[in-house]
C-alpha cells in the first residue's frame, strides 16, 4: 500500500484563509474516499485539528502563531532537520499543502502552490514578505516533483513567473461542501454580502464607493461584511460582523440578495462557489482565477471600476432567479471528493516512479 505523508508544520488555525479551507476539506475528503495509506504531521499550534486520518504532532517543531514565531520555528527546523525528517522517513510520497517543503525527505514530493500574488501584485506586499516567499516558496516549488495548483490561472502564472516546466504542474480545482452549502428556506433580504478578510487585494474601498452609489438608488439596501483584519471606516448601511462561525456564514449566503466579490486577485475563489451552492446570486470580479471558476454563472465586472461594480450588482438584483439557477448548476460541478481523487492520482503517479 502506498504511504503518503502530509506535512502541515506551518499551519496556524484561523490565520490562513482559503488555504486553510483547502487543507481541512482535502483531509476530510481523503478520509472519506481515499484509497491510499496516509500519515499527517501536525504542528503544536494545530495539535487539535480533526483530520479524519492517522495524525501525529511534531513536538520537535516550535509552537508558533505570530509571523515572527513562525519564522523562528522554520529557521530552527531547517537548521536541525533530522528529527522532523525521521517522522516521514517511511512514506512513499510527501505532500506539502502549505507550499513550504518542511521537513525535507528523500521520497518524491508534491507541493501545493495557491497563487503567485506576491509576484503579480508585489506592491501589496512588504519587502520582508516578498523576500521570505522568494526564499521559502520558490525553492520548495522549484524542487518539487509535482506542483499542484487550484486553477489554470495559477498554473500559467507559475510557469511564466517561476519558470516551472508545465508538465510538472497539475491543476486540481478545490470543491464545495454541498452538505453544508445548500439553499435555505428563508426569504432573501435586502443586503449584499462580502465575506473577505481586510487584506489589500480584497478591494474594500472601491466596494464602499460602489455601494454608496447603489444605496442612493436603493436606500433599503445594506452591505454585510465578514472576516477580520485591520479596521477601516465604513459608510452608512455597512455592517462589519468580523469573523463568523461556519453555520452563520451559510445563513448569510442563504438570506443575502446577492454576493458581491470585488477581489483584485484570487488563485481560486471559494466564496463565490459557496454562495452559488446556497442559491445566492453572484456579482464577481473578472480578476485572477475567478472567471475560470464561476464561468457564466456570475455577473463579472472590472473590480477597479466602481461604476462597473454598480452595474453588475444592479443586473443580478434585477434577475435573481436566473442568476441563482446558473449558480446552482455551476456549483454542482465542484466537490471535495473530486479534489481528493485528483490528489490521489498525483500521489499514485509519483509512487510508481519508486517501484
């Protein structure tokens, strides 16, 4: 039986956005439909993570949550790699879902690259962060036997920006948990929903400008925000809920008149799919991987143009049933089970090179 090790040493629960969703859902799907033998290596900071797979905590790795603590922990692990590497010495394939190849092993390796935003939009990152990614991410990706990416967009950008051989890069779309994200029975209410952390590329300020114009036409319309981050001034009619529980987010998807998603950059784009699975009409940026993910099931707009955001939202609010139907059909094509099977195909392919 092929043994696959999944190393998650740089995981910090609650801090990593979509990449953490990918990890949690991939592990659960592998536990449900996977046919290989798995070993999960967890950091002390995520010791309580429920994986559904055989797991162990790497006590040799320092407990780390803040950026500084994470850098110190990674440096210490790199300086003394043997104890951590021994924990995966029996695996046939090692997968690093958080990009950084830690610990190093002799087996064939898979690295997931979620995006190359730091190369495409470098002005949104500080010098230290860009230097860290160049040292840690780029080395890991270039040395991997296979690089898994969540979209064709990321594949093309990784090939262009990092010089990767296209044959080493495998596109595996993320999925949707249809048991959780599904239409509800409540009436839709006059609010737009934007679930996003306050990261620069999430483009809140242009959304606020567009919402101000919409509210002049539709004074009863509200904008509901979820996700944490640096506080920003919010205009009238905007409600910032902060981090919300998963069930609360589903409830918002089921009650919102529409999802508006003005992100400047996405390697995949989970929220539009989750909204679609809940029957929520979607107005969505045309940036990054989003057009690839949503197809013609969302009304696309230029996220740098507040007027375009206004027009797109107005369109979905005028024909909600049509956009809801399109979204449900589109979301049905995505599942975490398919994502897990795609990963197993990569694992098997690499394991066969050792026999």
